[in-house]
């Protein structure tokens, strides 16, 4: 009987040792003093890090040029121009597999009308709307490498937006002057009024844009962008009346719908990243 118990004891000991060796086996090795693995560094061990989706918020600063139109210049007495001003916006977005992006942006950017009055002492007046707009855009990444890998890349996009309008009167101005009719014919009294109003109803915008997104660090992206916008409806209208000796002779209108260009930079904070573990699940790495 004793040999049998001895044999069983050695068999059990060998089994336990085998289990211990299997339980404590090393899977990944790192040099002493190196930082521990995190999700991204562990995936980099097997190649490019693939991202399923991510969420971000950001803020942008840009210069805006919006074109306004005038339908009468009172024999070159008045005119308009396209102003270039600074503006800012706040964004939130979702990126899917580093190929598609949906973004919502609030812009604090004015739509302008500019009145130019020519003469010996030229005058310039700039009017603006309520400065608010909300834009939803979809983006597509131009692929020049592996998909689902987060890296610096070019993106193109298209979007549409809404411009809330308050309907309030903005600026009312009056101008008067005199004009010689000729020798011994006296002078004419000239009068012009300018009445600027914001639209009563909501107007819209459509846009196309291109941008280069730079991955700065794991949680920060920077974007350099150019956007072309087209206004859908006039957000700001300036009506002008021209009178000579108290008699109305001409009318004109300046309209601003928000059409123009934006050029700027955006910083984005990525607060969630969902990694793609499909290669691990399929046993490919």
C-alpha cells in the first residue's frame, strides 16, 4: 500500500506545480522602470491603434468675410463693401471609425451690412444682426492610409444651419446736405434716411468646407479650416430713401444674407475614445 500512496503523492505534486507554472506565466514583458501598459500602448504593441468611435468638444476662432448687396447707388453717392471681422464658435462632435464625423457648432458671428456715403468727407457705417447661428455638418476623411487609425488627415464636409432673428429695428440714421443747381439757380436741399432691421423669421445657411486635422496628443486635436457659406434668406436689411427738396426721388436697399468665407483654427478636446478590439477577438494578433 505504501508504494501506491507515494505514487499518488508525487502525481498530485507534479499536477499542482504544473498548474502554478501555468497560472503565473508571463504574458507581456516590459523593461524595469517602464510605464505600465494602457489600452493604446498595448494595442500599439501589435501595430496601428484602431478606433471605433470618439466624442469631442472644442472651440474655434476665425475671421469672417460676408458679402452684402445693394440695388441702387443714387448716382454713385452711396455704396457698400464686404467687411472682414473676427468671430468664435463652440463645437461638439462624434467621429466613427476615423472616416465619418458629425459635428454641431454654435457660432457667435455677425452678418453685416455696410453703408458707404461718398463725397468730400466719406462716411462708413457698419450694421450687424444678432450674431447667432447653429450649424450641423457631416464630414468625410480623405483616406491616404489605413482606415480606423487616428492620425493627422484632410477632411471635407457639407453642412446646413439656422440663423435665429429677433425682428427688431437695428439702426435708423438721417443725413442732410445741399447741392448747387447752377449759377443764379440756388441750391437743392438733399435728405437721405437709412433704416436697418433684422428679419422677423429664421433664415438659413448652407456650407462646404475643407480642413486639416492635426493630432496633437492623445486627447487634443487642432484643425485648420476654410469654409464657404451661402445665405438662405436675408437676415439684415437696410432701406434707404433719397429726397431732393422734400420730394422722394429714389430708393435703395442693402441686404445681408451671410454669404462669404470663414478661415480659422479650432482646438478640440477628446473626452471619450472607443477602441476597436475586433483583431483581438478574432485571434489575429
